[in-house]
C-alpha cells in the first residue's frame, strides 16, 4: 500500500519519495492524455524534479499536494502547447492510431472511436489555453474546481467561468444542444 503523503513529506527530502509514489502514475497519465506517452514519461519525471527542487516553497496553507503537482505539470505542458495543438488537429483529421487487432468488432469500435476522437480533438483545439487547461484538469485529472484553481493559481470564479465558456464552445463545436 502506498503511504499518503503529508505536507512534511514534501519538505523533507528523505520522505519526498512518498509524494512521488503516491502521485507519479496519476500525473503521468494526465500528461499522456494531453500530449503523448513518450513525452509524458519525461514531463512527469520533470514535474517531480521541479517539485523536489521547490519543496521548500510548498505552502500547505495555500493548497494540497495534488493540485500543486498538477499545476507544475500543467505549466510544463504549456511549454509543449504547440505539440498538444498539433496532436489535437492531427487527431481531428485522422482519428486515433490504428489497432493491430483484426477482429471485426474492433474495426467497428475503431471507426466509431475515430469519429468521436476526431470531433472531440478538433473541439479541444478550438478552446483557449485557459479553457483547455480547466477542461482537461477536470476531465483527465479529476480535480475539483477548488483544486483546479490551486493548480493554475487562479480564482475559483475564473475556473467556473472558463469551464462554462469551454462547455458552451464544446457543445457548439460538437453539435450538442445545451439545455
């Protein structure tokens, strides 16, 4: 069982490994969904390297460990923004990479997924950086509005308004009626 890190785990270099053990896979998956798996490995490692180097500046009064790590990861993703946008645009044109399995149902599933991924990727590429960050922190990271606000260093209301605008844009782009 992985130990749940506390604020002291962040600051103490001897205990920082518990922070890594508890959150590395989650952060890597989040980055992998936004970029690609090869980049995710590198950026997840860089996220924890930065966190380790900045551990003395971590303030538990300002927020929890998890959103702090997501904030670092999101800033690193920002440096790779052009790669992310190219990926969404490419997925919008081509759909997900082909599956090697030749089973008939896989083909049907891939076609359906390709249409969905293409539409969604194009819609995500049409969002502003701030809107996309909020949507993907909620959707991929499973963060609450408060955690997203902590991760991005913005107010709760900013998260809510960005998410509202993003939802409206996504609904319009995907042809879904808002009720």
